[in-house]
């Protein structure tokens, strides 16, 4: 599964972020790291079939940015 970093808008509530995490897990993903100390966001393993729904977020979504992480070899 590819890993993504999901960052949230400054005004996103803890409940909105937790809801996104819950939806991700319900769709077969796994949160691998929380960035609570640095910013509002987390890293997660995201199933291919769920990636498009994450990337097609609406303007009123709490999500600000989604990026795939790259493995360095």
C-alpha cells in the first residue's frame, strides 16, 4: 500500500481529523504516524481504491493537502 501524508487546515477540529482517520481505517487503511506535535496531520498507508476519494475532497473539507511519500533507496 502506498503511504500518504494528509495535512489539515488550521481550523480543522480534532473531531474532523479523527473522523478522517476512522474513515480511512474503515476502508482498509492504517495510520502510521501522527504529526500532532508539529502540525495537524498524519501519515497513513492508503489502499489504492480509497486514494481517489481522499484526493477528491471538496472545498469545505478539513483536508488541505495530500501527498504520496517516496521511498529512498
